[in-house]
């Protein structure tokens, strides 16, 4: 079920193609975010469209939240490390995503939702990932699931690495969510200092990780806190070998690219400009769920 200490799981590790620092932006009604994946990286990291990291103990950085706004054509995955965020949407779903919990929302043909902090002090820390939907699923009915921390599959391997399996599968442990077509892998790893973790990644899948505590080395290259590392798609590499220099926490993501056109305007991600216009028309006409 877990890898055996000292035994290699993969043969050849992918290397690091590029480090990304991210950009501090304000979004929602004024929430401070480190946006590490967006815009020009969407093609490179297909099927992933966006990754925002947030982490602040200053209420002013998050208190305004994300009042009602629409989405169409993709999925949002919120992973809350610390803090409390209340979700409400036009499909009638409501939930509180809190310490270690995950909220997975498939916008499909459209939802209007709000994401508001339910705390006015203390640390709020976590991630929001946007995962694209294949063209055939962009107009599917919205879907929603709250996954409290106790329901996120997790294990600790013989080397002391704790793995939370948010999506996909690793060492025989199935994640909380599975998706056809893009086969996303979403792991949260806690790696003790000096320990190496190996994760198989299918060839052709795009992959990256984001370090939020500590520091790691991959193929001789160091990756520190608040950096995103894009893994190369080297022919022959069958996974990634990550060695922690310090006690480290990171999220590791991989997925099969859709290789379909990406047309985005703000919270709508479709395949053509015409579909974006349709999204605006439908939203204005109140045709979202
Ligand atoms: Mn949203």
C-alpha cells in the first residue's frame, strides 16, 4: 500500500523546467492572493487554469471575501489549510470549508456563488485551484462536494512522509475525487527533513508543485517556500523524486492535458469567443442555475 523505505519507486525523475514566483494580486472584494498559475501558463499546464495561494493572519487581507460571482466551464477546488470559509451557490449548495477540508465545485453550465470568510481574526491559509473541463462537459449540470478533513484519504509511508490524497491515486490509495479525461492527481505532502518522496507520473501529463513550508531539491535544483516548480516532460522520466532539505509541506499536481482551445474571460472558461459571449448573455439573462 505504501512504498517501502529505501526502495525506489521510479527510475528516472523529471527535472525542473522552470520556477515561478507568483504575483501578489487582489481579487474578490479585496483579498490578497499569491497567483502562481494563470494566463500564459494555462497552455503549458493544461488542464490546470489557475492556482492561487493565500495565507495571512491579517484580517484586512481576507475579510472582504468573494461575494456573489458566476463561473462556467470548469471546476474550482478549494483546499483550506487554516481558517473558515462559507460557500453558498445558486444550485442550492452551502458548506463550510475549514482546517484541512476541501471543497470541490464543478461549475459546468453555470453557478453563481459566494465564498466568504467566517472569521474576523487569525490565520487564513489555503489554495484555490481551477481545473478545466473537457469541451464535452463544459455545459454539464453543476456538481458540488464538501470533503471535511477527516474524509480526505491520507497515509504515512515507511519513510515518515504524510500524504493527503485530494484527487487521483497514489500507492494504491484513492483520492477524495476522481476525474475521467484529465485524470488529475492532487497531493498534499508533508516530508521530514532529509527524506525523499517519489511519485510516479504518467508520461505526457503536465505536472507542477508548490512549496508552502520548507525547501526541497529535485534533480539538483532547490525549490524554496512560496515557489511553484514546473516539472519538465522529459521523455523517459516516469515520475518525480523530491528530497526535503527542511521539514517541508507542498502540494503536487499532475493531469492529462485536454489539448483543446482555451477561451477565458474572468470567471468563464470556454473553448471559443462565441461561447464566452453566450456565457455573458446567459448570466445577464439570469439563466445560470
Ligand atoms: Mn469563485
